[in-house]
C-alpha cells in the first residue's frame, strides 16, 4: 500500500524559502533540514537520523533556544509548534533568534480547536501577527504554509 504525504506539495516551497543560516526547529528526522542547517529537537533518536543531513544538530527546548539574538536568517517550524505547547512563547523565542530581515516558515495541518492553544490553518495569520510582519499563507487541503518576516525594531 502506498502512503501519500498530504504535505508533499509544501516540501519544495519550504526548501525554496530556506535561505542563509537556517534553524530547523523541531527538525525530527531532518526531512526539511537543509545541508549546513542547524537542527533542534528534543528526541535523541530523531536527531541521530537528522545528522545524516547535517552534523549540526542540537538537543534543545523550543522555549529556550541555546543561540544568541539575531543568529538565523530563516527558521523552519514544520508541524512542531502545537506539540511544543505555549505557542506564543515559542514564537517569541523564534523572533529573538531571527535576524532583522529574517523569515519564519511554518507548516501546519492542525485541526482548529478553540479550547486548545494551537496554531492552525485558520488562525495562523492571527497567531503570527503579534510576533511577525508580512504574514502570508499558502493552503492545500488541510495544510497551510505560513511565511512571516521578522518585525523591524523601532
């Protein structure tokens, strides 16, 4: 039986958006981790698999990233924000490590649940807005890719 990935359409788009120094937050097995990118995950087994794509993997919590301010050009957060919990805290941490002209790319397939802290295709732009500027979305089926630019400091 062939299993079709309903987010397969997003992979080339995410790869095209991953520019400069890339942090793949919640990188898992490294599916979206570009060569030379830095992967972060809590799961040691999945980090071992990600190491095949890039030797630069770190075990860390998305709520307290072990990187300096304005380190990355791009942060990928693919299907990990809801699992991490406290979504706004993670988004603040991502904004901290992004450079002034940096880009956040979020892939989500989450189902809308008003009783749970989630970023889903329906509320993604609203959730990203307080932390980022110029939020755009591309949707296919039940998935969405959000692209957000870091807000400029005044």
